[in-house]
């Protein structure tokens, strides 16, 4: 398998993914100079974003949306078609009902983003096309807890190669991989500082993955961050909320904050550690060194114990990825009272911890995502009750409303793959097809 890395570096509108690729990091550090070439690259991105958000669009509609002349847009569109990012749908035959004549759309056979997720008990990899559609996906049960990183990364690399090959068979060109991990990732690097539920500390997973997947740029980010970005880009909201908190959980509990449409990372990249916000200051000791953290009340293991189950029993009852959560969901659904009580208490603890954040940040929404989604029906009532009691002004319309992500447990994985796609949309010139493939076979020609 041969990958074609981008020749140049994406200019990012915001801090989207861990910028772990060294070449990329160096170049991203310096903003593009305000030259004519830099302006052309920005305009290419404007046009591509317009088609991504509103396509299929005619050249005239693109020009109207981006505020450039029709001639300027035509030149940019020609370049994007030549580079294999856009295709022009053929003019519809007279008398037929169908696509608008010579409308532009994203190339379904263009660059692809690969996303991977390292979970506590599973690995997953997917490929998405420029429109964010999942074109290949695989997952494998994998007992990653307290497992050394090397065998996990070897297995992950094999899954990535499998999905990349499948994407290539579908006519796509993988241009980057982003990996979601359940732990703290140092800002702007691929260093997993601490992933307590994997037992990893100070592990830089980038070099090993890059060595196993030559030519493929690799970035690494926290799973909660990527879940929030997936919600922003692909959450099915219209318009997408610009200020929200996204809460997800596997064994730990993570949150991510999006303000003004941008992910809030914090000084070290560690923002969003909701699981270690104290709920009861004199509560049980937590692995972080504190007491009474949210994780001690609403983390998966705490909820299992409160339901009268050990994590091992739950895993045996429902083996495979997401099995322990599934056990809780099944028991709650059939009315098991200890499980329902445990989830109610977890929801209340989540509400207490979130109330502080909502009072501080005034988000439009709180989104429950990731592994929490199957449990939402039993968490939500107590969570909303606590929020309602504690948010300074519960009458603020829309403030702190709680919703459940439509992306389900795959949110972080989709966020990872789509972070690569966003990098393409942000700087298409950096992801030119080196083969100069332009339009793949079977795609109708341009009428330009
Ligand atoms: Zn803690």
C-alpha cells in the first residue's frame, strides 16, 4: 500500500487535531504569509467549504456564496477539479428530471480521512470520504487494559492497513490518520501523557504508528475532544451549536468544551477532565489523588458496582466492545431496580459536576455522547433535575439544555476520521493528488 502524504501543510482555521506530524507542526507554527499565493489557497478552501456545506452547487451559486467573481471562482473550481477534490456533474439531458446542469460536488473518489479509536476493550478504524460518509470500517475486541502499547499499536496498524486498502478499492486516497485515545494527550503532540484506564503513561504513540504506516501523517487526540468535534461537524444539527459541552465516557468520564465553534484545549491540552471534578469533597479516594471525583460516582465501574455487578461479571455476561455498558442498558430496560438506582445516582452526580461548568461557561447545550448514549434514558432525568436546581439562572432560554448525540458510541471515531477531512477542506492545496488523477473514470466531464 502506498500513501501519498500531503506536500504542504494545511492552514487551519482553528486548533482541530493534535498536530503531531513534525513536518506539519513546524509549518503550521508560522501563519501563511499574506501573499497572493496564500490568498489563493484560502480561496480554494472557501470554495471547497461552500460545496461541502451546500453542494451540489453551480459555479454561479458558489460565487454568490463566497463573494468572489464568477471568473475567479471558475479558475479555483478548475484547480479543485484537476486536483481530484471536486467533480462536475454532467449537464442533465433535455427533458430529463435529475441533477441540476453542471453542478459541482465533492469527489466521492477523492481524499479519505482515516480515524482510529483505542478503547479499553476494543480497537476501531474507519475511513470517511470528503463528505464525511463512512466508506470502510472495522473493529476488533482487544483487551487493552494494562496491555503494553507495542502489541496494541501493532494490531491497530494492521486494522488501519485493512481499512485503507478497502478505501483504496473504493477509489479513495487515504491522506491521513487521526487516533482517538482515552487519556490526556499533550497539546500539539502524539504523546499520551496519561491514560489511566489503559495503564499508559508518557507513551508517544506517533513514532511507532508512523513507522508501521509509512507516508501516512498521524495525529493523536483525546477521545472526548474528537467526540465533540464530530458533534460540531457531523452531529446533524442545523445550524451546528457553536457553544456546547460534550460529555462522553468509557471507564473514565471525559468532556470537551466548544466555544465560538472552537475546541477549548487549555494550556497543556488537558481541558475537559470532568471526571475529576469533585462531586463530594469528602468522598472516596480517586486514582487521580483527589477525593469524591465524578468518576467515583458516574464512571462505568462505579455504576456497575452500585448495580451489584463486578466489571468482570458484566464483561462475561456480554462479551465484546461496549459489553459492560450493554449489560447496564439491558438491566435498566427490564426494570432492574439496583441498576436503575445506580444510573439515577450517576445522572445526579453528572448534573452536579456539569452545573459548575454550565454556570461558568453558559453553553447552549450539553451533549451526552460516546459510550454514554445507550444509558441516556436512565441518566437524563436526574441529570436535568440537578442542573435545573443548580444553574444560576435556569430560566435562560436554551442554556444548558441536555441532548443526546445522534452519532452514538462511534462519535470519537468519526471525529478522528473527519478531523483529517477538515484539514483537507481547510487547505485543499496541501492535499493535491500527486498522480494528477483529476477526475476518476466514470465521473462525467466538465463543461467548463
Ligand atoms: Zn479523580
